[in-house]
C-alpha cells in the first residue's frame, strides 16, 4: 500500500465543487510523480484526462479503445 504499482480511482472528481476539484488535480499529479505509478481513472468527466495530460480510452460494448491523447480523441473521425 505504501508503494503502489497501479492506483485505481473511480470518479475521483464526482460531486466536487470547482474549488475542491482544482485542489484534487495536483494531488493526483503528485501521486503519479512521487510513486512513479500508473493511475487508472474511471470517469465520465472528459476534461479530466486533458487536465492531467494523460491518455484516454473508451469502453464501448465491452471493448476498450486504443489509448489516445485528449486532442487525438477530440479530432478523431472515429465516432465513440
């Protein structure tokens, strides 16, 4: 628990006001930097991957899309 290889988060920003949300994002970044760990975040907040500068994948009918950056997803011709 003190040196996680993978950290799982389920809707970490759900229910937070903007102030608390802004405070949480640097904490997530610090965890990633401090532990050099992979963080898997399940979220409906599509801005979260952009703000954390991480890759995003989509689960659609039991299939996981290839990972991509936020801008790649935004300009993709592939409907999600």
